[in-house]
C-alpha cells in the first residue's frame, strides 16, 4: 500500500510507507515506523554522546535484516574501530559473521584517508574524489544504508565554508539519487539543543546531548522530512545491547 508522496531535499520522491527501520530501541516508534527511505540524516551532538555507536547500530541492525550497509570512519582505522564497538556493544556477538557475509562493511581511516587529497601546500586539502569514491563503494556493496563518521572531520580539513557547503550539498544529492538512507554524525554544542545553521540541508536532524547538571542523556528528533515524528525529549542509555531510548517526556 502506498502512502502520501513527499519530496525530500534531494528532489526525490518517497512514499510514507517506505521506512527504513533503525532497529534502535525506541527510535522507530519516535519516527512513526523508521526513517523515510532515501533521507540523509545528521546525528548531532557533543563529544561522547554516543553518535558513533548510534550510527554503527543503525548499520548493524540493517545488516541483520539482510540490508547491506557501509560504515565509513574518517578518524579510526578499521581494527581499532571494531575493537571499540565490540568492547562496548558486547551483546552484538555476530559482527564478524555479518562482515564475512558482506552485509556489514567497515571502511576505516586506512581506506577513507584516500578520499582526502593533500595538495602541494601542507594546509591544502581537497575532497574532489570523495563523492565518486563513496559512490563506487556503495555500488560495490549494493549498500542501501550508509553511515559517515564524522562530518566534522571532513569540515576540519576543508579550506573555506563555501567549499564545504558545496561538497555537503553535492554529497547529499548524490546519496539521494543512489537511494541510500544515511546517518552522518557531526559535532554540535554541549547541550542537546546545539544546532548548526547548515543542518537545514539535511532531510533529518537527530540531536543527542545531556541535561545540564543532571548527567541524564537525552535526544530529540529536530526534523524528519516525510515522517510524523515525536517532538519530545527522550532519555537514552548506552547499553551492551545498543542505545536504549525511553518514551519522550513531552509531545508538542
Ligand atoms: N560499556 C559502556 N556502557 C555505557 N556507556 C558506555 C560504555 N562504553 C562507552 N560508553 C559511553 O559511550 C561514549 C562513547 O560513545 P561514542 O563514541 O558513540 O560517542 P561520540 O558521540 O561518537 O563521541 P565523539 O564525539 O568522541 O566522536 C563514551 O563517552 C561513554 O560515555
Ligand atoms: Mg564519534
């Protein structure tokens, strides 16, 4: 059955019934079923809020459903990344099997560093090859899910804001055309309401943070094109079985 047709930032059409389940406890309910297929979503938050684990769980849970996904890490090599997630998410016992099965692909820094080309001057970096490299990896794996961890790392190496926004816009358009549904992590302010101006480009914004002084972890869905999502602030915990989100405290 088809639902209402919506247009996303990348100009593509999606139906309300076409949802990609994150598999993260509590999130799919908040999203009224999942992320609308083809949406490019930023996971924004302060350091240590669980952005990387959130994005990894999304790829892992997809792999378990038979939906191939790629996790691109721009700051950790594959071996140390896997060690960290296996040490934290000890309930995810079949990571290696899913990798063998080619449902879960981790491309760590040893691979992604080739996406960044160093110019003749030490401060001069370029991302001209990045989008085509991402595209060819997605095609190789026939991935329908993707995570980029993190955008802030890419931003750090981009010379001027115009170049960065241009790259970001092209990236989101091309990912949309490939029908992948992506989570892209980004550093934001210390509090859960930390938000960057550029986030309007994305189809969705999920913000992770903590309540000042209490130590409670909280997240909210700031926007999700094509979904009648919850607007409240929800508490979450990081557990050996993944992120666990409890019901939003308030609905608007
Ligand atoms: N076993 C555990 N149980 C509960 N929480 C844990 C456990 N291991 C790690 N954590 C929490 O997870 C956080 C790391 O999660 P993650 O790497 O996903 O955060 P991040 O937002 O990506 O951080 P960064 O900004 O550094 O990239 C740690 O700071 C810690 O608070
Ligand atoms: Mg991280």
